[in-house]
C-alpha cells in the first residue's frame, strides 16, 4: 500500500492520507487523520465507559464477545475484500492468516476468560499457613491503547483487543495507516456483536496519531510493529511507569539437521519464508542447513521456489503491502549478491506497476550480509551451509533478534534439545510461524524482538492487576510480633526459626 499525504484544501482542514493499491497502484481510499484532540476525546469516552463494562461479570463479557464469531463468519467476505484491497494478499492467505485464527482466538479467549480471570484462593506454605488465607483477584487496568501493524491487519488488531475487553478494560485501537480499514473491521464486528460503542473505538492516522495515543491518559499500551517504534514507545511508557507489551521484529532461523525429511524441509523453507509475501514477523528469514545434506536441500528449495506463482489474480503470492518495503528487500538482496552470495531463483522486483518481488532463493549467504542480520520482511529464502548442528545453533543465536525459530529433524527429542539451546522466544518442530496461532503458547520475543507476551495465560492476565488479598483466619486481638517487644517476642521468633527451618524433615517438606 502506497500512502501519500494530501495537501489540505484550506487552512484548518484535517490532514488526510491517500491509499493506493499495491496490486496496480490505483487509488482505493482516503483516510482522515485523527488529531491529538480526537485521540484524547476517544480515551475520555473509553474512561467513562470502563466502570460499567468492568462491572459486568466476566461470563457476560465473554458471551458478548463470543457472539462476534457469528458476526465474523457472516461478514467474512466483506472483511476479506477489504484486506485484499489494502494488501493484495491472495484469497487463501486472507482466509488462513486473518479469518481462521481470528475465529479461533475469539473462541479460545471467551472460553478461558471466566476461569482464568476468576478470583481464586492461593495455597500458602510454611509458618503463615495456619494463620492466613490468600486470595487473588484480577482487576482491569482501565483503558488500553492498541497499536497494530499492516502485515496481519485484522487478526493482529482483534486478538489483543478481545483480551483487553474480556479482562474488563476498554480499548482504543490505532490500526496501521497502511491498512486502516482492515484493522477497523475488528471494531466493527465487536460493535455488531453488542460491545458498547465507547468500550472499543478506533482512531486513524500515522505515527503522530500513535504517539498521541501513547501520550493519552491510558493504562497500558499493546504495540505490534517495528523495533524502532517499539523502542520509542517503551521510552515514553518508562517516563510514566506505564505497562506495555511490545511484539517487535524478527529474523527467525530455520535449522535443517542431517536427518531431516528434506522434502518437507524444502517445502517448509519456501512456504514459511514466502507466505504473506514474507511479511510475517515469525517467517523464516535465514536457513542453516547441515553441509552433508545441503546440496539436495538447495536443489529441492530452488525447484519449489521456481514453481511459486505471483502477480495479480489467482496466484500463490501477492505483492508487498507497502512501497517502502520494496526498497528494503531489494537492498538486502543486492547487498548479498555484492558480497558473494549466489541468487539462484528470482532476486528482483517483478515487471509492472504492482509491488511484486520475485520469489527469491539465495545460497552461500553469511553473516556479513544484511540478508542474514537485518529483518528483510520479503519473499526470500536465504541459505547458509553449516558444519553441524552446533554451528547452526551458534549462528542462530548470533542475532539482535529473538522472536521464534524452527528445527527440522525426524527426531523429536533432538528438536527439543536444540530448542532449549536457542535464545529465542519460541521454537517449532518441522514448521514455523504457526506458533502465534496457538493461543495456549506464551508468545513473545527476546532481545530486540519485544517485551512481554501476547498469547498464553500471561497475556490475558497481563491486562489486569493481580490483587492479592490476605485474610486473617482467627482474628486475634493482635499479632505476636506487634509492639511492645519483649523477651517473649524473641522466644517466639526463635521457635519459628528452630522448628520451621531448623528441622531437616520440615526442610524437606518445604523444598
């Protein structure tokens, strides 16, 4: 999607953004930018609506949000049409990347929330066990600002917003200016399902609007996007001690072991580096293949990549979604070629007006090349030969990123063993990228790839404050440690130390 800021027609007119199709560059839409005042007003409405929304039982909130599945299924053709207009992605990918996981996230979180957010008693250990009882309640934070990217514009907007609402918060969504209407659909279907208008709202615009949302009177930021923007958001949040979740870029490594099923590994290497035109934060961006099987693996990858169809219409691969991304992909491929890599398939923008880049396979890559160190976000399979699995692990860890990774081997135990040695947020055996679609899995990055989890139990409860409440069992008039201190106080403490921690049997029970 090319975006051009249009000049105001007259002084005082609102700033607007013009959107072009990535398929053929014709104009498809124009979006009015929300001002800082607009953002502040939306947050104020969300603040006013939050107490009534939070007062509803979790089960009631879940029932409303669960009905959004029916709305989503009924409106899916309209959502897909919007997503395809703004991104150009094939119908299959619009269904597989945007619709199916969105339905599943709605079903999963609405099923889990009443149980996972229910106040519960937490057992105590040791000397306090006989005197106190601990309960944990989950309080909503208030208003959550959600800022989402353009590569999965619908699903990456819906998932965090649903979690925030289930936890009793209200939410203000700022979708990417590249795919504003796709993100807006997440709010539309929730409104149609019965979520009150002020409980979830959308504001539109570019970085200025996002900065205004972060600076507004919100209680948490949930951001998915680039490392640079994520750092700026983290710094702004740090000034106010504002909690934030950051899901940032990746440079995911794929390790192909000597015992891998090479047909599956090659098919995976091509698909997992090129689906969604390679614009997936968990896509395979660098491949380390053990030298003893490298020749056959490269042959199979090259053959499969050459068969990938691309261009307008019913093809395997659509365009890049944003004109700025074309420059990044082309620069990385040219840098690799200049530094000695061999481009065996593709390697250049396709002819025509659209933002198409050829499916590309690069061999003899190394870590002196940007293609192996910087996030490319394009349809490129970059392959490096390694001596053995130990070298593959070392090189996989030699990265500023740590979002996800994959290990291809027929030995599941080996896959787990290698996975534990990788400094990354998650690892998948004989597959990749799918880990975001497993809501049970705590999904988050290490190093420059982010902060916090966007899935898993930590994610849902991360939209709350876990409030511990300690209840007195017996309600004595005062505690033995309270003033005035005396010899009896010291004797009591000595008895606690002697019998609570000095006895070997008790130590074993406590360990």
